[in-house]
């Protein structure tokens, strides 16, 4: 901290002192009234005059006030005339405040990441639950679907989910995927009841956890399983020949049945 000085200790009026210290004239008057900073001199007319030592004390007051100390606490701190002790206290307080601010920045970063990603999970938690490629897949999906009502509704819902919600969601999803794959492997035709029930369960899952998904919209989703094999691989965990077409056909059949 660099001390404020005036050339040859020439005394300053209250207005000049206010300008140099960055406080108001009213504040200087108040500090004088409560005895926190009394000017060292007066003019013949009784106006306040401040010396370099007064400005040095004012600077110490400003520092302590910026650190959050009350005027009473500042007065107690300044009662100790040891300049080194002043600086040490100020440094300790600043370091403690920096640590607090560092923690606050981390909290803000986590909240910002959650807002941007549409989830309350940290990056590490997302990778743990959904795999290393999850963030990249999310970015790709947002580029493709980010302007749709479904994406916006999903983002609004999922931003409130806790890690426990995501763990429950993932477990439910895995169970549904396993039943779809097991039904496909059994050789059931897409129009069979068990096939339609499997894709209906997936539709209800989407509707409950992410966005409104009526059957006619699920038909549009069904085309993705044919157009992009990665969707089928995401369900099966591997490439299964014919799975994408089977899912699409089961969705179409399910949309056409009554009830």
C-alpha cells in the first residue's frame, strides 16, 4: 500500500482532501465528528486543514472499510500505532477475503456450467454417468435441435434435476433399453404387442423426464434410428443389424394402434 503524501506537507482543505482520498466532504465531516479522523489544523476562520499524516490515516480507514469493518472496528484497529501490525492485519484480511471469493467463483462457475449445459451435474459427474462422449453429443444435439420447443422444454426441466434424479433416470432408461433389445432379439415382429409396448414405454419415459412426446412426435424420432445408426447403438450398446428399422417400425405400429 503506497502512502498518500502532499508536497512539503502543505495542508489541504476538506474539499482537496476529499478529492485526494476519494471520499465525500460529508464523510470527512462525519469522521471528524466521531473522532475517527480529526484534521491536524484549522484556518484562522476555523476551516479544517488536513496534512499528509491525516491522509495516510484516511487511506487506512478506506482500506479497512472496503474490507467490511465497521467504523467502531476501524477505530479499534487504528488505536494501535504499529504500522507493520496494520499492514499485517490488512494482508491477512485480504487473503481471507480472496479465499472466500475464490470459493464463490467456483460456485458461480458450477452454476454457470449447469445453466449452459441444462443440467445441475458437474462435467465429471456427467462423464461418470453418461460416458466420456456425453458433452460432445450434447453439443451436437443442441446445434441440431436447440431452436425446437422440445429442446427448450427439456432444458427447463433437467436444469432442476439433482444427481440422484439423473441416477434414477439413467437406471430407468437402461431398463427400458434392455427390454427393447431383448424384444428385438426374441424375433418379435414390430407390430407385435410386446414390441409396441416396449417403444411405448420409451415414449412415456421421454414424456415424463424431458419433453411432451405424443405418439405422432415419436414417429418423427423413429426416423432417427434409421437415419443415424448411433441412436440404435446408444440403446443396444453395440451395432445390431436391423435394430434401427425395427424400432422405427414398432413406433409407427404403436402410433397406429388404438388406446
